[in-house]
C-alpha cells in the first residue's frame, strides 16, 4: 500500500514538474499559478518518497549481504537501521498526504477583544494583539490594521505564497487567559482575565455572496482621537446584514468609502466563518473532529506571569518562556498543533 502511495506521489510530482516547463501552461497565468501551488504543496511528500526509496534500497542491500553471510553483524545492523528508517518515513508519508484544510492558503481577518476581567481584560487584549502581529512579522506575513483601540483590535494577515496565513493562525482562535498582577492592583493580588480571538479565513466574493438588498448601511461621525477630518465628517460606517443580524462598524479611515470597503471585508469573513461552522457541525457532532472552527468559547491557552509559564490546553503543551512568547515566538505551539491536526485528520480519514 505504501509503495502504491509512493508511486502515485512520484508520478504526480513528475507530471507537475513537466507542466511547469510547458509553454502552454506558462502562457496561462492562472493555470501556471495553480500548477506551481500544487507542486509546492507536493514537494515535501516527494522528498519523503525519495527517502523511502533510498531506505528500501539500503534494506535490500543489507538483506543481500545477509544472504551471502548469515553471521555478518554489520549487515544485521544495517538492515535494522534501514527498517527503522522505512517505518519512520512511512508514518511521515501518511501524515504528509492527509487532506489539507481547504482554507489553509487564505489570508485571515483576526478580531481580538477583551473578555472577562474589566479594564485588565482590555489591556490583555492589546498584549495579545501585539503578540500575534509580532508573530506574523517573524514569519514574513504582512499585517494591516483595520480597527485598533478601546479593547478591540481587528486586523488582516495576508498570505505569502507558498505559506497561507490561515494554516498558522487558525490555531489562535479561542479564549486566551492571563494570570498576573494588574498594574492598577495596589495590593499585589493576582487577577485572571481573558481575551477572545476570532480568526476568520478571508472570504472572496466567490466564497460568500452578499446581496446588497440585505444590507443596511449607516454613516456617522467618528468618535475618539482623530486627525484633521477623522471626527469632523461623517466618515464612519456601520453595516448591518439584516438576515443574520451581524453588525460591523469601521471608523479608522478618513474616507467613508475605505471604511465601507473594510467593513464589507469583515462582514464577508464573518458570514463565511458562520457557514463553515454550520457545515462542520453537520458533518461531525464530535467537537474534536472539527478542525479550525475558531470557537471563541473554548479556553485554549493560559499565560501565567508568576511562573513565566504558557500552557496550551488543547495539546497539553507547557513552555516556560513567557517573555519570548509575548514577543511573538509561537512557533513551538504552532508546530505541535499542526502535527496534532494532521494526526486527527488521518484518524478521521482512516475511520471513514
């Protein structure tokens, strides 16, 4: 079975490589981009297939030596090592070929807001916002603020081929809990506060159709600190999607048109998230089998300042590098969560 999988990977990878040099494909920008994306996605599996072939050759060579000299200790060791490598690569191959989340390549809109904990929750929301934007910058993703301040932060993280922002940041969706002594606490008592993070795969017009007749658009004067025209003209926009009741307000830009465009992008992303969650709920009643829904009610991580500890409750992973994590060093958690997602998807595929 594994040999059949390896042959399929080799054949498909060779065919994609051939297409990338085909003048007809090169002349079609959309098709060339699609083939290039498929080639990059399959590249890790192709490298594993090559490793499997080498390990098989090594095992065959060691087996041949044993057939000539059944007492050869060296041949037995070589055969044992080759078989261990084969076993390890086969597991990696199975994980590499797990069906991908179709949203992984998308850019994301991230919404961070204070939860339980009063003013401290708003301050913590700002800390989480900075942590996530710093992580995005470390990975080379471009970020764009959409609404920032007063305990609520909305921003976009744009995908950078071949890496999709959703494949990384979907694991940040949920409730982030902090345990620390607030700056306003005079007696040194530890408080527990939360911030909720929603990670929405950015929807294109083809993903979600929004009927203009379903929208109520109101304009009003911006509030809060502003520049020359931010709070002197009716530039703020509030978009209400009447069928769902979703309301999106945007006021950071000076232009009413820009605020409207941003509000519609957020609205499409929220509608797409809702449709995705409904679809996944229909497919599986078991919450564990639903990957990447961004469930905000679920406590996903605790940040304990006293012990300098960060614990991810989904995979029971604890790290004692709180300062580095808050500076955006979240790679250890992402890697572990991605591996966990692949294993669960593999189990779901096997059970299907």
